[in-house]
């Protein structure tokens, strides 16, 4: 047996006369402050050891002399062979080494089981812990936690044991897990997850958890991972005293989160009190899910009172129902379990196509639009009759109700959809509806979702009241958002397609979409028929005496306008691409999506926070 390197002999583990098997550890050498094991090259009986502990050996030096032996089943076990004669048998190897046990014990302090009282208080409120929510979101065994051993930066004022037991992970569970892996496969399922722990220092944002957030956001950006944020708690934490910092306004966390905008999908969940810094991160998300008992605001009670604005309980500041009506919350649900389910459903849309879909009965679409052209109806029945069964998900239902928006699938392929709402202002588009539609177009464009628009509108809402809320600016957002679309748009006019509002619903004009088709109930005009008659035929109407004669002329002219603006006429003049049987709408979309694939994302496409 020869030395594999130049080194110093540390220890022989055999003595002359010992039997060794091939692979038994026989000698330890040291070189460059590292110990190297030397093992027996073959079964042998040791005759002589040529170097003593402390001796220097050169590479290739002969280390021992030994006699070869034939290995048999009677050869002693390695441990016995290495033990000098007369010594007791070695103690059994411990199940876990001491260094590993220290790590396991330290990690145990970060788990919910180590804090039963805090967990019990959380459950008493009807809420889950941060770790329970993360476990529900991620597929079993898929979550790799980053920075679990962090504690609050308060070593100058608290003991190490106190910090480890009461500030686990510095109040932020962060890592990467798989979400919807069984649905979309392992590669598309990987997701960055951040969950603020309201049981640790009220979910405030400490120095260490800012570092953890920045680290994970950087990984998400680099590897294009979607991000799910559980936002609960407050903002900065004045009690972190280990660093000489005055205000902490240099932290990059908020800019880093905003930098994800348009690059990766971001989903936020609010299930408790979400104020200040937590709310700022939540507000940067593409979509926000909130439970009914959540509160969301840019300042909590202490900040409000400190600003001289009065004293309010947390429940009075930004209750979820109000934030749903104001448009802050996209999906309002009952509890955290429902919030996680909603987040998974939204994330699945961004994760791409799936298999195993079922088509609805297309013939039902023929009866969606009433024969009475003045009768209101629910356009969402149309999307439910077009999309894969059970795939329709509606967003922002409490805000901008003049236009419905949401996600769906067509033969497993995800898309966004928006639809006029004839039950609100007759389908006219007001400022809130325009804001909602414009941002939704940006969201679909940023994440490569084709867009289906179901049109039934008399145009933009008009009048002194709407102009007082900047209607001109708000509705024009739809044209600007549409002008920047790279994803294909498909427009289906269900009934009314009038004026600038109809053009805005069709991505700026009827020839902007990949196709614009109408159902037989479609009716068109440069403006609403009633307004067109009253404006265009004012002299003729005024020439008739007020009363029955004028009304008869008005109705006759209105009928003429309606006849001239029917869908068939629009098809004849090539202003739209086709007039179709409603039952064929899904087939048109299937072929349209195949004919107009989404181009690869090469540029960042920003999504407004509002």
C-alpha cells in the first residue's frame, strides 16, 4: 500500500497482525490542514507499519508490508478487524450525528409545533398559520424554504434563545414550491412563495425578512418564477436595533417586487390585517385575493392616529368588502382555504394549457340573447356556453360592473375574456368599467393570454355627471391599452355594437382583432340608434306636430336605422368578418387561437396597479 499524496501520518487504525478487508479504513493522513483516509486495497494481514504518527511521507512511499489473504465468509467484520485484541467491541453508531442533530433541533424551533400557544391563538380567530397556508398552496413535499434560520435583528436587546423561540424565520416563511404540479407538470409548477407570519412581531417587516424577500424575489426574477404573496401584518419594525439605521428607506424590497411587474405573474392573498409595507407589496400584485374579514390599508390604526386623523379600530380601515367594491380586491372569498384555492386557480391560467376538458352544449348559445332587443340579459351566460365546462373564473366582480372580466379555457388553452353588461347602464361604458377593461387587457398582454371580447354596448356613457369624473381620460385608456396588445383578440358582437364604445371593446376598431364576428342579433351604428335618429332627423321630426304624428315618424325612422344596421348588412359591407350561428362560436375560437398563436415574450409589458 503506497501513499496517495505528500502528507503527514496522523493515525494508524490497524496494528501488525490485524486482518483487514478490501476497503477497510487503515490510515489517516493530513495535508494542507485536511485529513485524508487511506483504505486497504485488498484483503491482507498486516506485517509491518513503515511510518509512525507524525512522520512525513512522499507521494508513492510504501506505507506498510502485508501478506495477501483470500477473502472468505469467515473474515471478521471491519469494525472487529480494526479493534486491537482485548479491546471491547465498538459502541453502535448513533442514529443521527451530533452536528446534524443540532441542525434538526434548530429547525424544529421554526415549526408551528414549537409554538403551540401562538398557533392556538391563531386558530381561535378562525385563521390558519403562515405555514399551514403555504402547505395548502404547495404540492406535498415540494417546498424548499429559504432563510428559515433567520431571527429578528434584535440580539442587542434580547437573548438568543428568546429570538429563536419567538421570532422564527424573522416572521416570513419564504421559499420555492410546486403549485398545480399534477395539472401542469413539474417544470411549469415551480413557484416562489412568501408568507408573512402575523404571529411573529405582528407580521412586521424586519431587517432580516427584508433580506429574505430580496433574495427570493431575485431568484424569481432570474428564473421567471411566478410569485404568490401572503400579505398580513404591518410595515417597518422599529424594534430591530442591531443595525445603525435611521429610517431604512434605502431597502430595495419594494422596487424589487415592482420589477416583477409584466415579467412574471404575481398573486397576493390578504386574510387578516394588511397595512403599510405589507399593503404596498400586495398592491403591486397582478391579482389580489382577500377573505371577507381582511382589512387592507396603507396605514394601520397607529399611523392614522399619529397623523392626527382620529382613532379607529383595525376593522374600520379598508375592510375587504369596501376594497372589493373599490376595485382593490379581484376575488373576495370566505376564508383562507378558499383564498388558496382561488390563487391556485388563477395561477393555473398563467401556467398554460391543460388536458382533460369538456365542451358545453353549443346549442344553448342560440337562446342567450333575448329576441326582444330591449330586454336585458346576462352576457356571462355566453362565456359559460363557449368555454370549457367549469373553467370560467370571473374577476373584480364588485367594481366596474359595466364590463365583466375573467379567465377561461378553450380546449384546455387559457385565455382572458371581457363582456359588456347590458344590465348596468344598458351596457354603456363608464369610467370604472373602462379602467377595469384597460387594466385587464394589459394583464392578458403581459402574460401571453389571448383575449375574447363579447360586445353588447350602446357606446361610452355620456352626460354631465360622468364628465365630472374624468370620463374622457378613463375611457380613452381602453384605446391606449388595446394599441399595445401583442396577443390576439377575438371579438364577438352579441347584440349592440355602437359607436366608440364598441370600437374600444374590439381592441380599437372592428378590424383590429384577429376576427370580428356577430351573432344574428347583432345591430350596429356610429352611435346609438335613438340618438342617431334624433340628431340626424331633427328637422324632419320638428316639422311634425308634437304628439302621435311625431312619434310615428320617429318609430318609422328608428326601424329604418335598425334595418340598415343589422349584422347581415355589416357582413355585406365587410365591416365585420362574418355573421355566425351562435352555436359555432366555440369552433371559431378554436380555429382562431390556432391561427393566431401568441408570439414569444421578448419585451416587458407593464400592468398598471390600477
